[in-house]
C-alpha cells in the first residue's frame, strides 16, 4: 500500500509546490493552459487579494511516496454567507494524479475543515468569488483551455462521483465561426434599436479612456447577474484587484460600451484575443520572454474569447445585444478574427445563450461543480 500524507501549506516552499504541481501534472498535455505564476502567488497574499480579508481558507498538498501527488484549497466566503444566507464551504485549486486514495485524502481534509466550522455542505471547484474560475470540465477534454477556464483530466469527475459528490451547477461554453458577412437581421435590428432608444457605441482612442468606465462595468455586472443562483456581490476592493489583474491585457478594440442619451452606461462587452498559446509558450512567466508571446498574440490572432457581458436589466429584453454583436462583428472582421469562444455560462442562463443564435454556436465544452452534504 502506498504511503500517502496530506500537509497544510504554510511555507514559501509549500506554496511553490502548490502552484507548480498542475504545471508538472499537465506538462505533456497540449490543451492545458498554465496561469501566470505571479498571479497565482498574489491570490494567497492578503496585500494583493482583498477576498482573503472576508474569507477563511486553507490549502493542502497530498504526497505519495514522498512526491507531490495533489492539491486542494478550501474556502468559506463570509460575504456569501451574509448575502445569501448559505452555509457552504467552497473548494478549488483541486488537482491530483489518477489515484483514488490521493483524491479521497484531499477531499477528506476539505470536509474536515468544513465540519470544524459547523458547515453542512461543500461545493467546488470554485474560487473566492463569481469572477474566479469555476466548474470541473465534464466535456471538451480535447479542446484548448482558455485564460479564464479551468482544465482537468477526464478522470477528475469520475473520482468525485465515486467519492459521493453529485453534480450541482452546470456551465456551457460555445465556439463560433464568425461569418464574413453580418447576418441581415442583426444589421437591421441593431440599427432600429439604437434609433428607438437613442443609444450609441463608444469609440475609445486609447486604453486610458476606458478607465472611467471600469467601475460602472462591474456595477452593471451586479445588476445583470444578481438574480442567478450562484451570484454574490462584488466589493469595491475586488473591483480594484480585478482591474489591476486584467486591465494590462485589455485592448481598446476589444472593449465595447453602449450608452444612452444621458451618457449612462447601459451595456458592455469585453473580449480578448486568445492568449492560450501565449500562456503555454511563456510557461507561466512574463519575463524574460513571456511578454513577447502576449504581444504577438495581441497583434496576430484569428481567435478571440468573450469574457464579460453586462446589460442593464431594463434593456435586457429590448434587443440591445444586437448592437453589441454588430459592433463585435465589425471589429473582429477588421482584426481578422475568424473564431470566437464564449466564457462559461450557467446552463440555466438562457438569456445569454440566445445571444449567439445567429452565429451557429457549437456547444464544445461543459463543466460543473460537485457538492456533498456532510
């Protein structure tokens, strides 16, 4: 019988092993996309991640015969408890070799953490907030991961099911081939809606002009998604953190904002060129040469990813998305984008999925969280 042990991450070396483990586990997998190592370090630094101030969290490493064989983080988000009245522990950063003793040992530690706090349910993989990566891949193992999507081997969900976890929430993702000609009904409808509600698309000359709209975008996200079952409000501190983390990757040509006649932001969409290949080539580091791969991905790319879309509730059923999609089409066409991939969307969120219906979307990935009453 193998010698398996689990330790809590406490030292810098432990954290290094925690961050590096999946990169070693997937080093021969062509679809895995590594995160930036510094970003991963910052997640566990209270000075960099404000979510730590309102959460109780632990990280664990599993060892088998002296070598790292798995990892897991477990989180109690107190904001979630206060806002939604839920008593739940989240688990995430879950990776392990194909060994049931290892996955069981990791999840047992997460369950023990929850029980010690009188919490009756555990669910994951999830991050601290709704803007963090979530959902274990259950379909699309042969597809290239994105910058904001988790990737895992096909054996992962099998382990959780065997260990008594059941599917909780499901997300779907779509891939689209963008046509060379805008569908006529999108062209016509977008013009009618813009004229009817006196809306206009903003054209930014540089990234600096986008900054005043960042916080309104996050506030609009709150309004857009606060009725969904998984949603927890975004704090001002978290907005600042996400802005600092992702703004460097933003290209003004990929940010679309729509305002009304009173200059109020009523809708936006953030897309990005696909940085998956750049992240693979950089091996988790921007320096000394990783930045070059990102620069090239921004200049020469035929693939883009949708990241965030927000629509003011009173406009959600008034066709405003036609304006967004027309503008996306125009810009993608100019930049040579031929393929686009959506971010993970809750399967229950049909109002978002209908956005893609004119672009022949293919559901190429599915993912879900797993939960267990304890």
